C-alpha cells in the first residue's frame, strides 16, 4: 500500500482498516498470523514523510489492548496511537526528523480490563548478533555459541532486558512466550537472520528467573511450544519451561585447583573415580522422598570421597532430562543443569566445593541421541534439524530415541560447543562420553 493511503475505516476488509500507513497489506497479514520473518519491517520506529515533512511512524502490535499511547520522557508528553488494524496494530506519527532511540520513548497500553502497562518497545532495539557470529554459526565453528544463542541478560542503550536467539531455519515464525506476556505468541515475535536461520529478539524489562518457551510455527504450518535448546535452566520436570539465568554471576573460589589441575591430572598421576547418580546416592533421613540439593551433596560427597581416598567424582548426566528413570541419559536440555537438585549456581557451588577440597569432577555426557519429547529437539522447526531425516539413520531401535545428524554443521557446532560449555562455565575437569559405539556403528547396538 502506498504511503498516506486514502482508505477509510468503513468496512471489515483489511484494505479498509489499514489507513494512512506505508505498511504492505500482505506483511500485516503475515504479522497477524505469526509468520512474518522480520516483524521489524512493520513494528518499531520508521522514518516516513508526513504532510511533506520527515517524521517517525511508531507501530506496535498490542492484540489485547483497548487504547495505546507513545510516552516521550524527554518532555513528559504523551501521544495517542491510532488503531490501524482490528487485530490490535497501532501507529503514531511523531513529528521528529530522526527515529527515536529505544531509551527515548515508551508505549503505554490499556487492556480490555482497564489495566495499564508502560513498557519499552522491543522493536526499537537493534539486533545483537553480529555478521561474524552468523558467519561462524553457519560454518559450524562458533565454539562459544552458548554466549550468543539462548537467553542472555543484556543492557542495550541503557535498558536492561533479555536477548533471545534460536536456530530454526525452516520455521515460518517464532515467538517468545512466558508469564511476562501471558503466554501470548502475538506479543513478541522474533526476527529471522537470513540465510542462517537464526531468530532473535531483545525483550526489555525481563530479568533472571523469567520463565519462557519458544512458540514455533513450523514448516508445515502447525504450532508447538518448545524449550530453549540452549537454555541454561528449566523448571523441575514434568514442567518444561526454560528459565533465564545469568551464569556469570557466580563467584568462584577454586583458583588453586584450576591453576595446577594440569599437574593433578597428568597422565602419570594416579586417579580414582567414584561414580555417582545424585538422585539416588543418598536421601535425607527425615524425608526419604526428597532429593538432596547440590549444596547438601557437595558437603556429604566430599566428606565421603576424602574418607575413601577418591581423587575424582564422576557424575551420571546432570543435564536436564524429562524422565527421572533414564538417570539423565535421555537429555533434552543440553545446556541446563537439572533443576531437580537446585539452580545452576548451586551446581557451580558443588563443583567449587569439590575443587577447594582437592576433588575433581567429571560428568557423563550424551552426544549420541536424544528423546522424542515434543518440547525438545525433535523436529524443532517441523523438519529434521538435529536428527537424521532418514529413520534408518535417525532412530535408535532399542532405546526409542533419535540420533544426531553429525553431517550438519550446526549440529556439530551445537555438540562441540556444549562440551566446551561445561568445561568453561562449570569448571568441570573432564567428560565421559556415553554410547560411543552407537555413534560409530550403523547397527547402533
């Protein structure tokens, strides 16, 4: 539709309800249907010509709102926004020669119940992934991609929030849903970086502890709610939402161990490993149905290992898994320490305490296969992303799990980066790789 279209609000057709705006009708339709690859083309601040003068059109998609305003903190004024689509697309023409920065305006809305909310506009912030990040991710050589993908607490233009990024090349659209937007997929739709297939959005105002999922409009058109493949924490199963965590907030005290670990773990040094499943090693006497926490286990296990002469603890998988009976060998959250025993910082405390007492920590790592749970990696964008498309290669006949497609750059990057993640963020001293034979031989067993 050309700028300053002369349509009137006198009908129910889309052409009659998008008024005096440069937005193309098909793009509005894609936004409303949740399949727009770049909502920033419509939403946020855009320079326009209004009455022959340069101005800024600020648009927002507020589907449950009754009214909306632009708030200008610089001069304390407000400006009503005009509904330009019945689904809840609003626009305000601001008489300023330059697009407003994210820190220079707010959006205030009133919902159908009369409740008011004032917020920064997520579509006024720039993307945080660089071209170099996208290049390395496409090559499969971004070895610290956990610092970019997933959910990260960030400060952008002086505004605190969380940046979300996820790989889903064949999805039609992806949204962030959570308590902060009433799990409404229309509110926070991500932008797709083409051709790599990384979707991204910075959501101002969010912080640690935020629960979220990705609402994925898959390649075939269906919708499914997925946990974050690179989320750092999750709800306690059987709940499946991911949780925002700042892993860098923990302060380590194991400098002594880390500085001379290479000597303690030299090939000519004796090492004795105690293999432990944290959930069944010991239970509280006063409550045998409760798991011990990471912090409780730290003190009790260190005391036991020192008494028995072990140099290392080998933990059965600690990455998040939906079925406790798998002992962690059917992983969904490869980057999340299981919440059964506490937070990621609690697990850091566990490793830290072991190191301070001269005990190394190794974990079992499962890069061979993953379960079919709908909220996990399986057909994440509606296609075989992480697994082989050919069921003869992609399905493990004995375990009922799916096999990683190691021939894909992004999958290799996901797994190698995951191995490095545990060594980097959690100071682990090694990984014991599980199910190697099933990775090497095509009969899988």
